[in-house]
C-alpha cells in the first residue's frame, strides 16, 4: 500500500468515526424521545430508553476506537514523511 492510499484509508476511517459518533447521538435522542410520554401520540416506555442507551454507548466507544486507530496511522505516516527531508 502506497502513502496516498494509506492517507485515504485513514481519512475514510475518521469520516466513519464521525458517522458513528453522530449515530450514537441519534440513537440516544431516539431512546429519549420514545421513553417520554407524549399526549395524543404514544405512551412512553422507559425501557425503550434504557435499551437504546447501551447501543448509543457502543457506537460512541466504537467511534473512539476507529478515530484513535486512524489518527495513529496518520501520525505514523507523518513521521515517516519527515524522515525523507520534507
């Protein structure tokens, strides 16, 4: 894998991490909305919110792991590039 491909995969990993983080927020928000009792719409159930919480936490942890790996790859590529006199 050449340098440009490695950079592209690292950037794609960071974009995926951002998407996972947004999914975590959306899942938490959906869990909160469905657990609240709204008049004339539906009867809220706190179990739905409690079921959405671990999913949201999982998305957040996965986002952090992907971002950490991608940033580590980019740092390694930067160190490698500095050795060539750039």
